[in-house]
C-alpha cells in the first residue's frame, strides 16, 4: 500500500535530519509546541492501554474524515505519537481500516532508532486508531 501524502512529507522531514539523536531531538522539540490535553481529556477512556508511558488519544470525525491527537507524560512518546496521529488525520475511516497491518512511519528507518518499548506503545496507539476507524465504518454500514 502506498504511503499517505502527510506520511511521505513527515518521512521526508525526518530523513533530511542527519543522525538518529538529531531526529529524536526534532521530534521532542515539536512535541513541546503541541498543546497539552486538559484534565478532562486525560481520562482512562482516552488512555492507550499497555504503554509504559501514559499516552492519551483523542479521536473524532470532521466532514467524514478522521481527526487524531495525542498527549503523553513523555515528550518523546507525545512527539512520535503525534507523527502517527498527523499521518492518519484527514484520512477516511475506510482508508485506515484497509491499512490495519501497516502503521504509518513505523516501517521507516526512523522506527529503527526507537526502543522496542516505544515501538510497542506506538503499535498500541495504531491499534486504537484502527479500532476507532473500524467503528466509524461499522456505523456507516449499519445506519439507515
């Protein structure tokens, strides 16, 4: 399956940064500028279960397209999670469901510098994104 345009853009930005430490520093700096979730959004219902860090996902639909945002108590997790969310935002739910076994950016060289625990956490985030998208597709099929 072809990468999505936003995924290609983010991969290009990451690839242009030389060195794994510099890439991670860019991701952390980017996360610093993302707004934090409110206490009302940092609830168990939004928590991605199984992550070592606390990672929250906010998912919604706008004009028939998915919108994802995340927050974490770890800047590196928030930053990497936001890359996944940004790659998926604007996609139709059916596009995400069709790609359920191919998480964005996690098959690139950037993912190879992440610890196994971080990769696992991001796979859990991807799983929650797919669950949300699948529920939207199901709602479309069952609604009159």
